C-alpha cells in the first residue's frame, strides 16, 4: 500500500462516531498520478479486494489491506 489517507485522528473520530467529514477519506479518491485510493469499512471481512474490467474481474488481484488498529477499515492504492 503506497499511502494511508486516514490519519490516527481520523480513526479516533471514526471510532467515537464524531467524524464530520469521513467522506473525504472513505470510498474511492482519484490521485494526481492517475491511480486511486480506496478505503471501506468492513469489520467482519476476512479479505477485501476490488474487481472490475481493469483486472478481469479477478478476486484478490487488487486486494485492500486491513488497518493495523483493528478499526475494521481496509485500504489500498
């Protein structure tokens, strides 16, 4: 994973339910270099990956990685 858009403060506010601008970090965000950053909340998932035309709809080809802080958030670039 090249970058983490969610800071420790974001995770703290997310956990207490008071993050007023979580939409700025969660979901899909296009990057200036042409890539994209993804972040989703999937607390019970064993694995999360992105599938689409760009990877032949192959599960696991573009895997997201769980945050080390056990927030249930998975991220990837």
